């Protein structure tokens, strides 16, 4: 594990394989093998090792967690990952890892409410858990993973749905571009050159050209059965495809209405203006998407959850900056709306603009040291714009309005420059798609070993007591136990204990060493039934001595 943390997965893989060869019955080396393969991007190789670890120790909660972490990337086995994570939580309810895994599984499917509930449960157990904090911020922001169109529970590889998404996106882009150019050309020919009939024929030719274009892209969609669900999961893609699909009949109807001789010539510019919807669809869609991205989720609570993890996690530092940009975008849009409304209704009402930057200032002060100078400049300009507009409205001075509007426009220019620079450098930009999900290694906890004294105690003990719990409270039962080479206990116990153990597998096994007489052992672990034997995976080992005359001085 030390080599994995040092960024040497190849060396860690070799060491784990050597450990598995020396102790073929131990499950921890197989978990490390799975982790090393996962670090190397070999999910297909990580799965057999994780399954082997569970087969060797079915009651190990880290092994179940490791298998769940691998299965979530295997198409069609999402539900199995959830089941193993639930079992891990049942085996170790005091651990935060299973709740974090359930939150990650829900977040990757876009189930933000369920994810937030799981992360809060994890933080109740471990308030300093960085993965729970960072990902809870994403859930509160209603963040979507990079492949938002793909449901990880589908039994289809993401490559296929990604190819289908690309084909649909290209088709919508090509259709809108062709219709936009055709609209401008037809309108120009009809209004400027009086070639209306010829221009309309050219427009119908464009419609005919769309047929082979559509057929070509449709052939690239090999998973049509998932297309509707993809459009629902990815609203941006759905709106893009829907706008292209609506633009085709709108363009055809415009051409047909222009060819009706009963309509006076004065109506031609009107129809041309209505058809300009095709040209304006890109700016309109971009504006709607920007507003939706800005106003979706709760950035301030997300920021409060993310900030404590900044020192320990790189994803938290990046997400903090993006969250501040989102708060800045909300503040800017509110200020623009207030200023516009005040100019139309009552200029003095713009005094409310002074309060608008308060969430931005509060979030910025809490996240000092983020290192984004463009964010600092844009935030200062937004605050200056709010104060200047309020002063202009109260004093009735034009200079205040000009300074405030200029500051707001300058803040928008700073954002545009920051976004352009990020695009040019290929780095993360000031938008929510740049946010990262924290994905730390799962299931790396070492196994609890049984040393030679503990093994000797269970080998020679004359009486062994099994402690378990049922609906009536704690119970005890006599048992016979042996220790396996893998370090697990094999118990033969009374039948009354089996049903209770199925409901709550947490047990404790007590034994005393008859050779030393004063030495006792208690093994707390997880029991799993197999045929007529209970297998107990240790979670904690306690040893001690009975009180007696040997303690006197």
C-alpha cells in the first residue's frame, strides 16, 4: 500500500503478487492486486482479483467494498456493486467507506438526493472524510458526470453510447448550420434580388440534402434502444436534437408559405424574420444553457461542504474555484435584472443591488487563497458595479449608472477572457463541467491477523462461546472452532444462532487457553454461513489475562 500511495502501481502490483504467492489463502494481497490494476487503468484485470478476495473472505467488508468499486465500471453489473456496498455497510456499520461508496454509485447515476443522504451518513461517522465532503458538494450542486448521457447501470459499454451521442450531436449541428445558411440565403435573394421562386427551390434542395446526411449519422447510432433515455439524461443534448428536429418542419413551412400567391408581398419580411429562429437558435440555446448551469443546484451549501477538504484533496481546490465562479454568475445575472428593472420602472429601486453581492463576498472571504486572479478581479468589478448603480439611482447621476454598467460589462469580459484562456490552454475552465469527483482508493484496509498465541488458544480451548444479537438482545451459545490458514474461524454452533446471524452478522467469539490458564482471547468479526459451518472474518482481536493471585505483589 505504501508503494501505491507513492505513485508506483507497477512495483505495488509485483509486491502484492509475491505476497499472494507466499500466502495463497490470504485475501488482502488480492485486494492490493485489484487496486494496483485499477490505478493502472486495467479494470478488466482488477475484477478477478477483487472477486478472489471476496471468495477467500466473504465476511470482509473491505473486500466487498473493493469489489463494488470495480463492478461500478463494468457494464450491466451496477446492481451487484450496490449489493456489495450494502453488505459492506451491514458488516461494518461503524465505517464510513460503505456509505461513501453508496453515495458515489448514486451520484454517477444522477440520483443527487440519494447521494447526498449517503454522504451525510458517512460524515456522521467520519466528519473529516474528504471524499464524502467533496462529493456531497457535487450532489448539492446537482453536478453531472462527464458522460451524463450514459447510465452506468446499462448493459452496454460507454463507448457505444458515446458514439451514438456524437452522431446525434453532429447531426443536430449540421442540420442547424445548413438551415441557418439556407434561411439567410433565401431571405437575401427574396428581399434584395427579387429571386423568391429560385431561392425557394434552393431551399427545397437543402431539405433534400438533409436526407443522406440524416441517414449517414443514423447508421452510426448502434444503440437506438437507448437513444430516448440518453436524451432524457442529458438535457443539453436533448434540447439540441429537439431544436434541430423542429427547425426542419419550420423551414419547410416557411418555404411553403412563401410560395402561396394569396399572401401579399408585404408579408415576406415577416416570414423571413420568423425563420430567423433557426439562425438565433445557437445564441438562444447557449444563453438558456448558461442560465441553467448557473442557477442549477445550491452552490453556497456546496461550497461550505467542500472548503474543509481543500487542504487534503486536489479536487476540492478545483471545485472551490468553480463554485465561486457560479456564485459570481448568479450575482451578475441578478444585478443585470435589477438594473434593467430599475431603469424601466423606478431608478431608485436599484438600491436593492447593494445587497445582491453579499453571498459572493461571503463565499469569497471564506475561500481566501484560491489563487484565481481573474475571479478576484471579476468579483471586485461586480461589487463595484452594484455600488455604482445604487449610487447613480439614489443621486440621480448618470455617471453612477455608466460606471456600474461598465463594471458589469467588464466583469463579463473578464469571465470571457478566463474561459477563452482555459480553452486555449486545454485546462479547466470556470464552468461546472470542470469540477472533479473525488475518487480515492476503496477497500485498501489491511486484514486483521491472528497471531500464534490466538491460534493456539482456539486450537486447545476446551470451551468456546459465541456471542451474537437478536431481537431480544445479546445471546451466547457454545461452539466448536478451528482456525483456517487464511486467518478465519470455522465455527459449529447451535442452530438458534443461525437465523439471528443472518439478520445481524456481527458476532464475538470468546476462548480461553487451557495451557496458560490465565490467557483469554475475544475475536470480534463478521459471520457468514456456509453449509453447516459459520465462517467468522476477524475485525478486532482482544487478548488479556484473567484476574488472580498472579496479579498480587
